[in-house]
């Protein structure tokens, strides 16, 4: 699926984000219209940035754990009934990944 979080082809590095990833969700409203959707399970990321007009949907049976920080419009651009959790741990060896639909 074009907006599925767990689909490696939806990410700039062609791999699914992990606990070392700095995830960026930009505005793709004028290109692919494909904002990421986490449908189930728990994912961990180093950091999460949601840019203006970007969005992330976390479905009821899903959880996003952010180890360092969240930036941008995270509060206004999160959708769904899932959870987002913040840890104070500092992850190392982070890698920047850009979200679905950017290609």
C-alpha cells in the first residue's frame, strides 16, 4: 500500500524506520497525497517530525514510541485512536528517513 508504515518502499531509504531513525513526515499534499498510516503493532523511532500539512494516522491497535523528541506540528497532525509514547532515553546512531509517498 502506498501509505503503509511497514512498507519499505514508502521510505526514502527503502527500509522501514526503527528505533535509530529520525522520521520526517513532510507535506505531500501536492504530490502523492500519501501520508503514512500505522495500522497495527508497535514501532519505535529516535525522533519524529511532522511538517506543516503533513500527517500521521495511528490506528486503534497501534503505538508509536519516540525515544528523543517530536518536532513540527505533531500535536495538530496526528490522527486515529492509537497511542504515541515519549521516552527520555537517548538513542544513538540515528538515521534520517523521509516518509511515504515522497518518491
